[in-house]
C-alpha cells in the first residue's frame, strides 16, 4: 500500500503464426504491461498491418451498430482463439460489404424521414389555408388585377396595420391565430402602391405557400392523403427490409464483435512491445514479480514448449520508465483521484494515498468540528450516494470525522453550551488549539522528510538522502531547531535540552551548506552566493511550512466565530426571524465554510506535504486487457 508492487522485465518469444493467441493469453492474464525493449533487435513491426485492419473493421462495426441498434455479443468461450491476419481481413471485407448496404439503407431511411417532415409542414400550412376556403392559386395569381398576400403579424399590430392599409385601398382579413401571431390575407388593387414599408413596420412575415397547395383545397387535401399513404408504405417497407437485414446478420455481427474483441490485444501490442523477424516475434513488457510464475504456467498449458520467456530485475537506467502498479482497498479508492490529480508516484517511491486519506480527513475534521454540520454532510453524501458514486464515501468519511471532532470540541450546529467537550473548546482555549496545530505541522513535515529520504535511497541518490536540505541533514536541522524553540518557549518535556537541540540544528544546517557548496559548479563568488541563498531557504521554507498549519487552529476558531455572528443576528429578531436566521446561517456555514475548509485541507496536503517528497511524474501500470467481452 505504501509503494508500488515490485516489477520484472519480461521478454516473451513465440511463433509469428501464434502471435494473436499469445497476445490474447497476455490480455486474459491481465498483468502484462507493454514496453519497448532496446535489447531486442528484431527489425520488423509485424503488428502494424494487423492493427490497421482491426481499426477499419472496428470502425465499420461501430457504424453498423449505430444504424441497427445494440448488437448482442455471445459469451466468451474458455477455449476461444483470436483471428489471424487472414481471418481478420475476411471479417473486415464482409463488414465493408455490409456497411455499403447499410449505408444505402440509411440514406433511404433519411430520405423518408425528410419527406415525412416535409409532409408535416405541408399539413400545417394546409390547415391554416383551409379556413380561407378559396383556390390559393387564383388568389396568388401574379398577372391578376388583385394584389394578394398571405402572411403573419403580431396580433397587437393587426388593428394599426389594418387602418394603414385602408388608406392605401387594401383590405386585411384574419383567417387564423396561433399564440401571439395572427395569420392574415392582404388584398387590394395592384396599382395601389408599394406596401413593403408598411408591412415591414408591422412585423410582417410572408407565409410561403408550396406549389402543392396552390390549388383548390379539395385537390390539395387529396394530394396530402395520397402522399401520406405513399410514405407510410415506404416506411413500412424500409422497416421490413432493415429488420430482415439485421435478423439475417445479427448472429454473425455478434460473432464479429466477439472476434474483434479477441483481436484487440494484438492490435494494441503494435503500438509498443511487439517486434518480429521472419517467423519469430517477441513481446516485451512489465509484469509484477510475483506474477511471473503464474504467467509461465499459463503459457506452458496453452503453448507447450512453443515459446521462450525470460525475466529479470529492472536496472537503474530503467527506473524512470518502470510503471507503478498500485492497488488499494475499497475504502481508500475514493481518495485516490485526489492523489492522482497531483501525479502518479514513481516506481519505488512512497505512495502517499493512505497518508493523504488519513491526514486530509483529520485536517478537515479539526477545522470543521461540529456534530450537527458533520451529520448534515454525512446524511447528504449517503442520500445522494448513487449520483456521487465513490465520492460519496469521501463525504461520509469527512462528515463522520467532523462529527467526532465536534464531540471533542463540544459543538453542535454552532452551539457551544449543549455538549460538554471531551477534549477542549477552541473558543475557550485558543492558545492550546494553536499549539496543537503547530505540533501537528511539525510531525507532518518530519514525516514528509522521512518519506523523501526513503524515495532518495530507493532511487539510488544516497548523497541527497544523507546531506541535502530534504535529506537526513535537513531533518536533523529541523528537529534540532524545532526542539530548541520549543524548549525556549517553556515546554516542560524539553526542559534542559535546549543546548543539545541547537547543536543538532547547527550540525544539520552546516552539513546542508557544505553539500550545497560541493554540489554547486560555479566561480567562487557565485558559489558562495548560491550556497548562502539555498541554505537560508532551507530554514525559511521549513518553518514557513510549519506556520502554515496555524490555519488549522484559525479555521476551528473561525467556525465558532461564524456561529456566534449568526446567533447575534438571530437574537435581535422575533421568534420566526430568529429560527429562520439560525437555519439559513447554518446552511451558509456548511456550504461556504465547508467548501473553504475542504480546499484548505487539500492545499496543506499538496503544498506542505506532496511538494516535499512526491515527484508525481510516474507512469501508471496499464496492462493488456480484454475489452467488450463477458
């Protein structure tokens, strides 16, 4: 849990003709992560053509699935084998032919849908024009003496427009209304003048009458009925053809989907880890050390002596490229995304997930300790657990820890006089809570320095682990200076240890200065300046980071202060206003302060913790897996 599983470098040789089945076995094994091996000098990339054909076939199958709906995939047989290159080409060719037919069928279906939408628009227009009960072709005849127009205007403008048109010798008749729009006919002598400006000011919109409706209403109605019957027949025929096509090919399409899922592992290996020469190919990658025997046993059962596998320990030059295989218990997994948002631990580095989970919850509870507010967070997280997913557990845990600190502080919904504190009340003992916060910060920073020393030793950087500012020398300086300051402040446990503590601090900072001097490659003046600045920075950073933990005490006091402000306002109001203010004030505290505290706890973890020992530039282990099968 505190570091990635030890990995072995594995190289597997097999026959080219069995490459697809070896890749399938590796995917079923589920613990083989691909990685190119410079020690294998095979010149060929035998998986490139296989991958290209696989991608074409997979894309075509996806398009067919979008047209035909869900394609059921049969269960994976225990003795299933992956398609070879020739079989994969056959699947791809058949899918290409099917897609051509499906594409033509889709075009026909799209045309029918467009015709149906057009028919619906014609019916809508016809329904409006039918109330006129006139031959629209004669009404809108271009060479007649009557200037007729059909359109729509806002109902509020009808009266004003009608009066304006009468002055020009035109009539306006309303024949339909929908919402705030009125459909009207405007008619008058063709020599009556230009009406564009008048109509435009009234918000006129021309009603376009399609050619099919420019006739007698009875003839137009019969046309629409015939068109509806025709489209209904075409749609029924299209659905029958589509159903027959899917029914005839459904089983094969499901089988094709299964075969492509079996072909995917070899297609993925083409991106890295697969090389070949003639009739021989090699797979290279990383496997957890304790899983190598199980992989060898599976290969022996499937490819009796038709393979060769070798494994070795990674060397120092590969350390930066080894993937980190991290497994977490279920209760810890909701916290992992917050750790990964900072980065992935390098192989061999200390994994901070458990430290993050425990410390984050502890900081949140200490800054937001209240039985009532924590209970609300817990209840809401539990109530919306389906929508929140794994994040619900984070809310439940944070609420429970907040309730625990609320009992320690004796606080419930901001009331400090209803519960007896099991430990202390921040309101009545602020110096003590401040001291505890600083001591916690000292312990946390000591732990991060120890984790960094671990990481440097694991990476083979012995001199940095011993003498650098974040190594053993920096730890000695920090412990000595912190103990010296505490002894001078009168801490009973450190009485009489002031001189030894400051001696330890002096030895530590002197060691750091000498190391910086030796490590710096520059002229004498520049060397002295760099050494002085970096040595000074060591002390400043360590104690500035320590003082950052004062915010834990500050926010615990701020929580009490906000509640007091709410109660002060509420006490000046009547009964209804009093309880409404109490309710709204607690809602604001939960939402506003709860969010701020969550961010501040995250900040302390990232900037005062992770930045000291966690590089975050590792690579997560991503093994070959079977996808899309059951």
